[in-house]
């Protein structure tokens, strides 16, 4: 997960210069792409906010960020 966050951070810094990417911003960006199984209520203390699937990172890297 840390690798995904680092990759997103680098992409953000490249595309949107001068904008601070902090913890809440990263969380909101990640939550847009989290899958939530229908049989679990989220946020869940055991499961967090859902499942971040690795193939989603590829889609994120191909899509430009909107500032």
C-alpha cells in the first residue's frame, strides 16, 4: 500500500505543481478507487474503508488528476 501511495504522490507532484498533497487529500483520492464488498458495512474496524485492488493503480496512473 505504501508503494501505491508513493506512486500517487509522485504523479500528483508531477501533474499539479505547488499543491500540497497531505494525508487527508491522499485518503480522499484513494477512497475514490476503493472497492467495498456488499456484505460488509464500511468503514469497518477490521476492514478499513474497503479493498484497494492493484489493477486500480494502473488506471489511476493513466488518468490525469483534476486539481
